[in-house]
C-alpha cells in the first residue's frame, strides 16, 4: 500500500524551489522542536477518506495533508508555502515515488500564524499553513 506522506515528501525533496529553503533534512512529520533550524516544513495527514463502489472499496483514496511552513519572518514562511503550491504538485498525475496520484488540489488557502517563544527568548517563529488534498489509488 502506498504511503501518501512519504510519497509527497519525496516529491517535494526533488524540487529545488523547496530544497533551496529547507535543504534535504528539514521536512518534518507532525511536529517541530523549539530549537529546530528554520526555515522548515511540518507535514501532517489530517485525515484520509476512501471511495466505495456497490460491493467494496473502489481503491481511490483522498488524503488531506497540512503543511506548516516555519521561518523566522512571516515573509519567508509565506514564500515557502507559496513554493509548495507552485512547485508542480497541484498538476501532478501518475506514478511518483511509489504513489499513484490521480489529482491534487489546494483545500485551504494560505493562513498566517505566529508562535511565541517558549525558551524565555524574544524571537517569535512565524508559520504559514496550506492544506492539499491528494487523490491517489490504493491497492
């Protein structure tokens, strides 16, 4: 069975518009440490739904992935989220990194947020959130 998070993460790591920001090691799953090097991306699967036909599962699934793009300024966080949107993923169809993608769409537009320091410092972390829905086949 295809792992949608691993497939999308691998795809993003092939795009220099993404790796110019985060290198090859700063796309994290689920959470970001307070001391993490920025900019960075946190990927989370919010949910997966499955299509059914009259007798069983049809094999088509839809995963909503959330990308939190962290940086030391809101401008860079926003630029990173826009890089995800513009890197070609929304036009991706076919087999990529073991994942049979049937379509990708932006589910929620960009949303800006900030995070107060928890270490006693005065440097905020800024992040921009974008959600994508990945339509893919499961076996």
